[in-house]
């Protein structure tokens, strides 16, 4: 089994929080296309942006550094 990427985990957290791409991006201080790029693993997310989104989604920041399988 493959390990979930940061982008997959980010998408999962956003969906669990019931937040739209636009709403999440606004809270994170980024453009929706940028957030989409993070979720698709096309661009690496900055730590401070990830922390803001974790606060918004109410998810554990450490989750992104654990080896969780798909």
C-alpha cells in the first residue's frame, strides 16, 4: 500500500471540515488555485500555510508527518 501524500491528507481534512476550496483558501491567505495545487501535490505547501489550514480544519498538524497508508 502507498503512503498518503501531504496533498491527499490536506484534501481529506478539507472535505471532513466541509469547507470549499474558495473558503479554505481565503482563510489560509492564498488563492484557490494555489490550494488546489497543494492538494494535487503539484506545489509544496509552506509550513505556516499548513498550520493555518490545520487550525481552520481543526486537524492535527502532526498528521501530515505521519506515515498513514491509503
